[in-house]
């Protein structure tokens, strides 16, 4: 409806009919957009969108932040509680901050916007560190709360944000200086146990797995069909490609092909003519060495000839398709070439299969090929080249922002450097299984983060010690509101000891 101080339609239109028409149009517009003022909230509605300003918006955001942070904060510290999530199927009993944060949606859109801020904090922390999501969520809540109080008192929010950023940067630099490297199995076990909720069994399991695959290895977590949790180590490089033809099988009982001391041909080309590989077949037969062919594909005459001669016992050979696609395929083939000491016969470099010499083939100590996968165990011909390749992949891993690329690069590093350990998690119920998997995932992530960046005293002690450095950082800030930002950080990190006790029942 029109407001009392609006211009009357009679002053605009000359005739009563025009005034009536104008009044109806104005009423329809007001009904559509619902402009209104109230003593409590200044808001604008337009097609189900609501915009809030000033104290009302801050109050709604803080309410949503508090509701989510309260639920997440229950799990904080050595005496943290569990949270039950009511989802489709059986309920989940979890102790993981980011899982709880992602499960909470509030009915009020403004409160949910505040909750979304904490969800983002938890998710970002999980992506970058893999653990510490509960601590990050609770700290973020306190920073926002004190920041909003300062803004309500008249401080400039942009300047406060600058002061917070400058203080945090200074404290992070000091924290990195105070961290120390992880030393041996005991440190690894301690980090993993604490992250898993003081579960020493999980800590021992993580320490055993890292002992076997090394700090560059990969720990994979899977569900087990039994009640027990076990660790299995997959030695060598595993490729998600099996034999092209089942006729290559050498062990009919297990339906696998097994070679020892095999020569390896690696190319990104398709092999269709047998004449292209006859010289290599003759030479490997003379050496009484099996031949593994890794190519884009082996078809037609070439495949038929290989199968027939394999069945007759004339040659000992097997062929698999190259893993991956596009540029990633070439990179993975180069990894295999470096591991086995082969020369990658790349088509874009003009290296043709028919021109390959016996000394350009790689050597694998053991090859196991199943219907779906191939495992190659080899002693790298050039340790320096292998180390250089791993260093290059680590550099790419540190520079990428893609979660998918990060996972693939980590897998490639593990396959080149040590292997993959699979933790198969068992439990009596689905609820217990999910909780146990989340705890092991947290322990794994915290352990690798500790290996990479070092460790500091826990329980919030490191942050409390850092609070004594804030005054020195504050002195360098000229703007009064920026100094308020420094004060906020100091107050928040001094509260970390208080956060360690459960806040609610």
C-alpha cells in the first residue's frame, strides 16, 4: 500500500479516472515488491528475497553462527562429545567438525547465511589441513562475535579486517618458526592417536602404515566386510588396466598373468601390425625374458598373432592398455618409464614402435596382471631421475588448487616412491563404521600435515604463547580500528584454553 507521505495521484493526473488508475497501479506495485518499514527491521522484499540492514542483519547472522558453532564445538578437545545426525537410513554418531557443519541447514534464511560462513571455514580448513575443523569453527565464531561488537560501537569494519589479517600473518610466521619436525614413529603415533580422539589403536595403525609406505606414500581408507580393521600394503606401481585378452593368463586358478624379470615396452601408439614388434619379440625370446607391452591399444593382426604364439608357448608376452587419458596418460606413461628404466616411445617425439631397440625397453622385477589392474614392481634404473621426477610432482602438487588434480598427483608420487597402504575399516554396525572411518580419516590427514609442516605444543598452548606477541604487532599498526583487529585476535587466542572443556551437555 502507498505510504502516507507519497505524492497524491490527484496532483499528477487531471481526471478522477486517471487518478483511480494510478492508485490501482501503485497498489499493485506495492503488493508485488512489499516495501515496508518497521521499528525493528528495515528490510526490502522482492520476489522472496529479503535484505536486512544494520543491527537486524548482524543479529540474524550471529544467531546462525552461534547455532552451528555450538553444535560443532561440542566435539572440541580431549573430552569432546559426539553428535547424532538424523539422516536417511540409520543415524550417524560423529565426532568430526566438518561433517557436522555440512549437515546443518537452518530454516531462517538470514541465520542460515551466518551458518554458511562457519561451514565455509570448516570446509576450507578440511581441504587445506585435513583436520582442526572444530577449532577453526569455534575461533571463527569468536572473531566474528567480537568484530560485530566493535562495528556496533562505531568502528570501521574494513579497517578491523585489515588489522585482523596483519596480525594473523605475523602470528603464522612466528608459529612456523616455533614448529619442529616430526621425529620417528613415536611422534607419528602420538599425532594420529590424539587426532582420532585419543585412540591408540588407530595411532598404531597409522604409524605402521607410514612405516611401510613412507611419508610420500598414500593411505587409502575402505570399508571392510569383517568386524576387524586391518592394514594392507600394495607394493609397487598399480595401474587400473588389466590384460587386453584373457589368453595372456599364466595362472588359470587365480585368472592372473605373472611375470618375473620382464622387459617392458611403453608407447602411446596403437599397435595393429605384427611386423612392428617382431624384432622385439625375437630378441626377448632369445633372452628368455617375458615381454609386457603397454600401448594405447593392441588390435587386429598384432593381437591375434601374439595370442596364437602365446598359446603355442613360442613367446611369453602380455599386453595392457595405457592408463589415463590425454596429457595425463602421457605423464603416467612417463612415470612408468622412469620406474622401469624404459625409454617412452612417444609419437609426438617421432619415436616409433618399429624402430625400438632392446636397450630401450624397461625391466620389471615382477609383474602381476589381472582382469582389471596391473602391478609393476621394479628397481629404478636411475635413482637421480626418479628423485627428480618425484620432486617435480611435489612442486605441481603444491601449486594446484584442484582437489582432483591433488589426489591424482599424490597417487603418482606414492606409486613412484613407495606404494599404497589400504586401511580396511571394520565395525559391528553401519553407524560405528562411519564414525570409525571419519576418525581414521582425521588421523591420517593430521599425520601427513604434521610430517609436512611440523608440530607444536597442543591443547591450545601454542596459541596462548603467541598471544604475548600481539602487542608488538599492534604497535606497528597506525590506524586505531586496525589495532582493534589486533586486540580481537589476542582475546580470541587467549580463550583457546577455555574451549577445551565441553561447552554443553
